[in-house]
C-alpha cells in the first residue's frame, strides 16, 4: 500500500447484486464533490459482473475479481491495492447513514497517531433489542452513546490506519467466515495500537440472507473460529478457561442454533492443518490494555 490518497473505501461483495447497487448509490451520495478517496470493490463472485454504471459516480473506482469466493480473507486483496492513508472496510449490505463519515474518521486518526481502527455504531434493520454481537466490548452493557477506547472492532463498517495494517497484516486465511475481526483486533493491540468506538458514525446493516449459509452452520463456524482465536492469542490459564466456558456460553446466546460437535471437529481438523497460523499469546502489556478498557480476557 502506498499513501497517495487520504481515504480508500473497500467493499467486499458476494451474491447481492441488487443490495450492492443500493449500498453504492447511498455511498456515492455521501461522496459528491470529494476527490480525496478511491473506491475498491472486491468481487467474491465466481462469475464476473459488469458494474461500470454503479461506479461512474465515484471519483476513482475499480473492481478486483479473480473468479473465486475466498470468504472474508478476500478483503486482503482490497487492502493490498488500497493507496489511502485510511482504509474503510464496508460490507455490501451495510448502509452508511452519516454523510461526513470520512471526515469524522479522518479526524480521529489525526488526533491519535497510535489509533489503528475506528469501530462505529451499527444496528440491524428491524431489530428492536440490543444486539450484543454488535457491541465492540466484552461488557455488553457499555454505554454506546459515547466514544470509548476498546480492544476489538465490529465488522460491517470500520476504519483503519493503513500503516497499522501494513505492520500487522490483514485477515488470516485460516478463517473463511466469522469472528475474523476479533482475531485481527488482537494482533493490532498486541503491536501497541489502539481501537476506538465512535458513535458519531452510524450504519444500518440488512443482514441480507443472500450468500449466507444456514444459521446453525454459521454459528458452528463462529465457535470454531473462537476456539482458534483463543488458541492463537490467549495466555494460560485463560486459554483453558475459554475452551471450557465458551462453548456452552456461545450455545446459550445462539439459542441452541449451533452444532457444537461440528465446531469441535472443525477445530481439531484445523489443529492438524499444515501451514496454519502458530500460537502467539498476547503480551502482558496487551492484557493490561484490555483490562484498562474494562474488558475480559476469557470472552
């Protein structure tokens, strides 16, 4: 990545052509008159689509496609191509509601040179309850009306400092889908970077069913990935606490829609996989940072 632009916006898309068109149309409305950004659409579809009419309204825009669905790690294609000092990752079914979101994110990065990521306020269309999975903290009662330093970000729409991603790398190829944000968060804060929650930027997520697997399988994948994250980054004894406590905890919050035994089998398969990521527990300073943010290591 070279820093020739101030902002790069990277949109990952798969099997949601109509929704992608809406997402890009709303995004273009926010960017009218700006020339300090580029748009990169990472196309995970096996078949190429002509999207030129969707891109015409943007200052600079192009599509990356190689004919395969790589899952969430395909975002790395966009990160590698991005030229901006700041990178905004946006999912294809997330509508940004804040017109000056780039200015807000940019000001946050300018104010703190150790800030790696800004996670934003997000809600799911139709939900009337507090979604604990959208809270970027282990304390799910944290006040979401004010900014706060934290130790993880929530996907869908998140801003990054390109320098921090260059130092720590992008998303692990070990994950096809689920909780990849938490794993990258650990690497960012373990390298001495910070993460900030900023409620001034608001997004609506559709959680559109197109391109999604059945919920029971998705939840099993998420549990598998949580076990992988614990193995990779948790120090003892927290790694063992996670292995014992998190499966029933996750099963409860999934309301039983989770194949726990499938998740355990997948984790065992990953452990035997050649070339997988290696265990590197977070440093004592990183543990102190999490605790200073009011966070818990076991979750």
